[in-house]
C-alpha cells in the first residue's frame, strides 16, 4: 500500500525541513505520536535510529526506525526496522514554491496477514490521518 499527500507551507524550505526532519517535533504535529526517543539530540542523519511511540486502537505501540536516506534541505526517508508493522517507509520531500514550501509525505507499507485483509479500511483511515497531520503541521510551522 502506498499513500501520498502534499501541503504548501508559507515558510522557506530550509525552515520547514529543519522542523519536519527533527523527530523530536513529531508529537507536536502527528496526532497518534506520543513520544520519540533518540540516542542523541537533534535531527537524525542517514543511518541514525530512533523509536516512535504511538497510540492506536487504545494501545501504545513502539516502532524503531532508521533514517535510511537523507539529503539536507531536500528529502529524507525513515524506515521501520521492527515493531508491529515493520515493513513501512516514510518519505518526505521538500520543494520551493512561490511563497513557501511544498512538503510531500508518502508512506509505503507492506501489509501481511490480517492487515492485508483490512488494507482498504486501513488505507482510508491512514490517508485521512496523513491529511490531518499535514494540516496541523502547516498551522504549527506558520505560527512559529
């Protein structure tokens, strides 16, 4: 399954990239994220790991990630390396547009077992949440 959404943010690309790529900010704009643990402060670079705790269906889940690619100011990818849904990758790409930045976020998930059967419902819910999170991000970054 692949989902992709974009949002335009009225701020320079370097500012948006700096905020979004710092996983410590995830709880401020991602509704399901409770907290993020990193071994060192600051945004992860390529190869760095971190753990994201989310709340879903009333339960806490933790997923370890690795920043699998990183191009400063332009794009990065976070890849799950365990957790309840280990085959997922989150891609973030940043492009300058008149008046600000277009952020495109995409998630790729390899559903298996019961999740494969629930994929249409999961795709609808995840797509809706991704749109909401990007709107929250837009408001948070523009209000800074």
